[in-house]
C-alpha cells in the first residue's frame, strides 16, 4: 500500500503536527532520485501545547483541514502519513551493542542483531523507542565503518543514538491521525525530519547543530561525521515570545502574534525605524500607541534566554568546539528579523537560516523554514520507505505494542 494513490507514481506524505500549525506536505518521487512537492495544506493548530496533544477533537479538526487542503491541491486521496513528534517528553541517549560475527562475515542478520543488542536498556514501560540510529560500526579493532555488511571479522560493535518518547504522547498523535482516517507509517522525531530537509551532507560530515525553533518547542540535533550524536527538545519556542509581548503590551494573544510578525526584531539595536502602531486592549475599548523600540525591548530578553538554553545544552554535550559548520536555524520562529545575529552572539559561532533544499515541484512555495519539518518528513519517508514496514493504525499502533510490553512485564513479575 502506498502513502497515497497518484496518477503517475506513488507519493509520500509528511504531517507536521505543530503547536501553532498543522502542515501536510505531499511529495512525489521524481526521475532524479529526489522529490517534487505536489500538494501543501496548512491550518492553524489548536489542541496542542508544547508539541503534546491536549485536546484530541480540536487536533483532529486541524489535521483534517490541513489534509483536505493538501488532497485538493495534489489531486490525491491521502491514506498514510509520516507524522512528526516533538515535546519535552522526548529523550535521547547514546548506546553500544556487541555481537559475535557468525561464519566470519557480517550479514544483515548480524546488523539487525547488534542494533537490537544496543537498545537492550532498562526503558520504563511508559516510554517507547521511536528511533535507533546507527552512528558507526566497529569490526574487531577497525573503527569508523559505515556499512559492515560483507566484511569479515570476529566481533561486531554498533554505536547508536536512541530516541524515546512517552507512549501516551506518541499514542495520542497516532490516534488523532487514525480518527481522521489516516494510518501512520512511522512516527518521526521532528528535528531529524527538519535535518533531512535543510542540512547539507558536508555540514553533517564536518559537524553542525540544527536549531528548529517552533511555536511550542525548540528542537536540537547535533551531527558529526554524518551521524546524529545528540538530540534534545527545549520546552521554549516562539509562543513564549508572543506571550511576553501580550503581557508586556497588555494585548490579546492573536494581536501580539500579528505585532511580532509585522514589527518584531530580536535585537533592539537593529531597530532602525521607530514607527508607532496602535495596540488594542484585551477588552477592545481603547488603543495604546507603541513603538518598535519598545517592542524590541520586550522580545530581546526572551531570545537571549532561548540561546542561553541552547548553549547550555551544547556545553553539556562537549561538542561546542567540534562544529566547524556552525549552526543552522529553521522553523517558523527563525524568520524573526535579527534572530540570526542574536544566535551568533549567543552561541559564538556562524549561523545560517535553513530552508528546504533539493526539492522540485512547488519548491518556491515551500522555500521557507516554516515547511522544513513537513518537507523533511517526506524526504525521510523516501529514504526509509519499505513496502513491508509497519503501519501504526487503529488496530496495530503504539497502544497495542505498549499492551504487549506490559503483558510481558507482568508475566515476568508473576
């Protein structure tokens, strides 16, 4: 079964379920080995907080609206999606597994076995492994092997990056999709998806940090030698800036968001115009004149705090001196004027804004950090699609796997 039926070839669908928006991206394989975006649907998100579903019915409504818009544009009926996941519940760690090499030569069986061994950890029953990402393999004393299959040796070692999520949080994302009639082929960590869309192979090889600033969270990923070394989710995003504006200017949240997008700047000294604009009170009975300098004074401390948190996480990893390719900012909040300069000042390294790359079709439309995760989910799907891969449907989802794990635990306890 394909992700959707199309007149020319199978298409793949990425569903970015964000705190502020739902984005549905339909991509078609092209003859050059890449993707052409053939459909886009977006809808304001309600029912989520910091990447976590808090109201299923509202989330379902938002997903349905975005999917229907994408279907209409692409001329397809969407049945299966790759869904993004984020939130403070997401945790990651690095692990290592070792197995003996049967018959002296590494085959797929040994690769699968060593990856299974690497994730044999004491993971609580309320958490689910969503990714086991190989970093490198080692055969005996030979390190730095990307693909060990066909090679000879006695002992195979795998270093991996493991990402886990709260079962209930992942289950609720899958359930929301199921309630709209969608199957979830895979739940994908959002910064991994964004990385697939905006990072270059050279950046991943040299060493780079992705900072995906969304509405509710800021998602981090560090790459070195082509592999993921670290991932983390900070529970701070663009919505916190909007809340500060609403509080500081005594403005309704929707008005504060509009003001941020139209007049905001991350660095007060970069504000060249002192244009005034009227801010309506929450009751709407009066307006207050505000200038851009005053607005920047509200925004700048929150942006500084954000990059202090990013830097603190970077220092904890010990990779702060191993990122010659610097930092790539993406996500909708990376469009805030002055934020690149604020990031360079706060992180002490070069920073660029990341937009989806190597995409055909509606490339001009998706050439924005807003669509990085959605396009990346399609790219992830193209790179990892297998006809026999599992579906997370209503009858075969994370909930069913969780029940199996609980049953296994109970059987051992009794």
